[in-house]
C-alpha cells in the first residue's frame, strides 16, 4: 500500500515493488551509519506497509537511481501543522493506524483522498480535510525538490 500511496500522491507510477525493499535497506544502512541501528520489522510490514522514513527514502532515492537526480522530497513535518501546504505540494501520503497508506491531492480547488482499496477518489471539503488530518496525524507532503545550480 505504501507504493500505491506514493503513486497516487505523485500522480505517476515511479516506484516498483522492488524499489520499496531497496529503500528500506538504504534507510536501515543510513541509520546504522549514523549509530542508530533500527529493526527492519519496524519499517517494513506485511502487505506492502512501510514506515514514513522508508517512504521518504523511496521518494528521493528512486528517481536518483533511475534519472540521476532527486526530483521529489517528502517532508516529515506532519501536514496537520500546516494544512494549507497541500495546496502547493504535489500530494501527500497519510498513515492509517500503521496498517495502510493513502494519498491526498489538491486538484481543481479541492482535496482528494485516494485509497488503493477504494474504486474511486473521495472529495473532501476543507472541514472534512482538517478532521481527517486530526484523526490521522501522520500525514506528510511531497514536493518538487529544489534544483541544484
């Protein structure tokens, strides 16, 4: 579900099933190198669930592997701290009870909830969006990475 949430948040299928375990390995290697060894089962679960740290690593590492540059970054600041940031972001991913990931997009002056287990997107008005963020605080926006000059 993490891979599908990234697809829905970005609006394009950048990540494959092989990219997600690789991102997990990269994250765990970085954690060990920083002196903070982590347990893989805290970051990779059954049915495609990955931690926010792994999704963030996948966002930056996959385009780097494929295109030689980082095209997107995932901000690990909770979206509820600045809900308006969704309007200028590509999209966002939301962790639902550490079991499932969904995506949010701002399109045509509305917030859209995209869930891989639902057949259609759900339109959220602004109060519904704010209530959704209050209920699911682990929501993180994805932005275009700054270009190196």
